[in-house]
């Protein structure tokens, strides 16, 4: 129990260090690749996110979705990859090779679609090498470059608002 608390404290310290070094890039690049982090315990409809990617003109082969679950049990195979707290070590280290590969991918945009205050989800968002991070309103505003304040279950509202802001910021390719 004490080790678990110490591990959590070391991960929080690492998260704060990452967030204090985060700088917003002001590039005018179009979004061609998209990464999505979500909590499968909150939302489990993969097709919503594939439709969202198509809506903002991201090709299916340039989309990568990872799911996180606080439970230790395996999640059905409908997801690309699903992770849980045992995939994380001390000081923000990631023990899973596939997860580390996702974090090292330089996506044009990353969507963090969760409201749960899970330290592991925050670490995933902070450690991602994505150029532009988009999220739903969370307690720590340092995690995202663009925050869209919607309810988690109001995906249509999120989709419409995201399209509006990305169009305004000139981040969407016109095809």
C-alpha cells in the first residue's frame, strides 16, 4: 500500500514536470494524422471516433485510437489497443512497447476524450509527442492546447465544435 502511494506520488511529480515544460506550437500545419486517447469505462463506441476522423478529413490509415481502463481485466478485442494501470511504472515510465510507440508518434493532433481524473490518462496526454492537443474540460487545463467544454455523452456537440474551431484555426484540409 505504501509503495502504491509512493509510485503515484512519483508519477504526479513527473506529470507536473512534463506540463511545466509544455509549450504550445503555433504552426499552421493541417491535421493529417490523428491520435485519440479515451477511457473505455466512460465511452466505448469506436465508430464515433472513426466518423469524427473522416469528418475532419483524416484518412483511416492515419488514425490511431488507444483505450484505457482502470480495471485490470482484459477488454474485448474491438479496440486497437487497451491499457490499464499495470502498464505504468515509477516516474511516468511506460512498460508497454505498443503504448510507448503511440506516445512517440508525432501526430498532427491528439484528442483526449475523457473526464476521469486518472493519473495514467493525464500521463498519456502529457507524454504524447502530438503537435496540437485537444481535450474536454478537465481540472488541469495545462494538458490541452484547445479545450472544448462539452458533456462526455454529447459527442455530436463535441464533433460540431471541434470542426468549427479547427476550421477557424485553418487546421483542416479541404478536399
